[in-house]
């Protein structure tokens, strides 16, 4: 949150921050919606394959610098776009929507990958069925109304960042990923500079 006197803005949308502090820079999404869906599809398809590589013995291991287990992180990669689909269908994105924990019976990385494959299929069906590909509709979030295009960008880089983290977790475990991504896959997305914060 960014505040000035009694005024404040959630710092979840760079455009809102720029407007709040009085700048005039154009900070909207760089990539058009169809390219965002292609990138998100790449990230999710990659995640389906590499999440399943992690041994189930690591389910409850915590990731670096956060009280989050590998199990929760693996699920979260796919929950982020699932939440976007819910919001695009008229739901509301609150601060916990994309952070829902995995169901109690999702106790293997194979099960998490299967869930991811289902989310990927739903994403592709949703986008393929949309007549209007501009994604200029307004969706409701806890940090204010957003264009669907903005939410799509946030969803894409957010899932992509966690895929980057998963590659690092595999590396720490001495496991060679069955698929790799390169810098071009992340280009023109507002990705954090480091893989892990802190």
C-alpha cells in the first residue's frame, strides 16, 4: 500500500501507482491478450511437466525465505490462472482468492500436475470460446477495478515467476528438468529481477 496523508492506493497495479504519484508514463501491458495467453499456456504446460518431477518426499519441504511448502507452491502455480478464470466469469479477486491451499486429498506432485493440466485445458477452452479477444472488460479485484487485460498480464508473470522458482527447486534437488524455458519466454513481462525475494 502507498499512502499520502489520508489518500492511499494498493501498490498491486503499476498504473494506479503512477497515477497516484502524478506521473504520466504509459505503464499498461506490453503484450496483447493473445500473446499473454500463449505465454501463460507455455508456463502452465511447462509446470505440468516439471512439478511432476519433484519426489513426493519433498511435499512438506519449505521454499527459501517463505513459510510455504513445495506442495502449496506447486498448487499455487495453477491456482493463480484458475482464480483469473473465476474472476473473468464474474467473480471477485480478493487477497486470498489465488492463495487457496490445495485440497487435503491432493497429496502428490502427480496429483498437482493433473490439476494443472485441467486448469490449462480450461484456460484454452475459455480463450478459444471468447468472441472478444481485446480483453478490455472490467473485472473486480481487491485493489480496484482492472481491465481483464491487466489481470491477464499479472496472472501470466505471477505464474511464470513461480515456474522460475520451481526450476531452481529442481536444481537444488539435483534433478534435471525435462523441459527448459529461456529469457525470450519472459520478455516484455514485468517479472521480478530475482527468482526469490529476500
